């Protein structure tokens, strides 16, 4: 199946986890993929793996929370691969903490990557998409952006912001041929999940409400959902938030 033949796809967070699986999925369906991540060695490995499979990919070391880094990277990807037609925002970070103890710089770092980074990538990609009169953006939100959960004020706020950013951009560009949607996963078996931790004195049982009886999704499962939302099969979809969380937000 070559749903993305001749498409130029940018994937952030492509060095590992969902970003790597998503970059691989789009490449397997015919896309040329710009792989972006702050981790230089990891993102290069992703691009090399895609290239070894016969698809076209390029790696870019990028800090999505920095406007200059984003602008330079998107311009470089457009020059190297062609005008971007699809953007997938997978880059994200998180940490569980008692809100009354959380340092402000940690709050700002999570908001900076998850929300500001998503905005900056959308902004830079849309400038290129408008030149061609069409484009697709899929943001990775979270069920944490749809329901509250303890020790997650920054993460919930950032992902809730991604939800509303998605809807606002979809409305603004609906007549420009640009579709903007989001996928909101629950738990995914990725390195990020292992970094959240549980704050001292916290009762881990309080997290049961955000645990699916099906367990965590694999990155490949979520990447399949992302690919569908970005594909021509979903061409009537914009401003949608697709829950993909094993029934957590029933």
C-alpha cells in the first residue's frame, strides 16, 4: 500500500518510540521522510534504517522548543526533500510531580516542548503548505489532554493545549486546503513512559483510572492510527481529536 507516494513528511521525535515508528510507517507507504529529534545519534539511526529499507529519509538535529532551530530545520528539509506536505508532531516530554513542589523551569520545559514546540512546527510547516494549497498536520495529544490525572499539571496542560491548538488551526486553515487533526493516545510502550516516575509519597493506585485493561499500545499500533488520519481515506476529517487509548476515555 502506497498511500503516501510522492509525499514529503516531517516527523518530530523521530529518534525513538512513537516518532521512530511513525517515520518508518510513512516511509513504508512511499513517503520521503524528514526525521527530526534533539538526539543526534538516535535520529540518524532512524533515517539510516529507513534508507536501508529502500525509502528516502534525512535526519535533522532539532530543538522543537526553539523557533530558530525549527525554522532552519524545516527550510533545510524543504530544500533537501521538497515542499513538506505532511507534518506529524510526535516530540514530547513529561514528568510526574507534586504540583506544589514542581520547579517553574520544569513546567516551562514541558510546555516548551509539548505545546510551544508543536505550535512552532505547525507554524513553520504551514508556511510551506500554503505555497502548494494543501497539507496535513497530525498532532500527538494524549488522553491526559482530555481528562485530569494527578501529579501531571504541566503534562495535562500541555496536551490540553495541543487539543485546542489543533482545533484552532483546523478552523483557521479550513479554506486553505490544510487539514489539522490530533491523535490522543493512552499509555504507549516507549522510553518516554519510563521517564515519568512517581513522586515521593504518591499512591500509584491513583493512576489506575488512566490504565487500560488492554495494557499499553505499541508504537506501531499508534503509528497506524496516525497514518490513517493523515491519509486520503480521512480527507473529510479536520479539527478531530481521535482517542486511541484502549477505552480509557469511554
